[in-house]
C-alpha cells in the first residue's frame, strides 16, 4: 500500500486512531525502506573502453640510396665464418657488401618484380664484376632472385 492509501485509511478511521490496516501498511513501508538500505550498493557498470592499438613504429629513415646488380650465395658457404665472425647459416636475412659497416640494415628492392627485403650486412663482397651486394639465401628467396641468380636492385641504407 502506498503513502497515499495510508492517508486515505487514516481519514476513514474514527478519532484518527490507526487501524490494523494502517499498522500493516506502515510496517510494510518500513520493511521496504530497511530492505533498500541493507542492500549492497550495486556497482555502476562503466563502459569498457576499446583497446587502443599501439602506434606502428616509425618508418626507418633512408640515409643513402644506390642501384646495381645483386647476386646470392648459399649452400657452399654454410657453416663458414662471415667477415664479421658469425657462422653463415641457411635462410638468414643477411648480405655481403664491400664497404658498408657490419650491422648496417639495408632495404633491398628487386627492380624486376618490386619485392623487398631488409638485410643486415655481416660479410664482405661481392668480388665479381659490378655487383653491389651478395645476398644470403633467405634474402634472395624473399626477393625472388634464387632462380635467376642475378637481379637489378635498389639499395636503401636505413638508419
């Protein structure tokens, strides 16, 4: 029963004394109020923010660009030491260059098919004709140079 119903009931009772129904209504209202006070506070659901994707790393800066012919070397050299002392292994993304410092990263683009690979200089060479870089088998495969053996390439020395 509501507060309004309680007021109506009170008016109908003689001498303004509470009736049994008045007491029942007041008791019911008091119980509801106590029940409301004793309920634990319900947590307010906060919207879950969408995950923020990390920003892509900045593109490496190109310090120097050149073009020329690339060749590749592989199986006959596996297990040997490169000029910087590393063991030459199959599938690596490394290369030999005559003058670039060891550890230099170079983006190589095959100008015949547009494929690119980033290699790390760890050896010296090539020592044949006008070739500018000698690619390990992994890089040559990615660039699509293995079957032809040679390709015109663009070299971009990366920071």
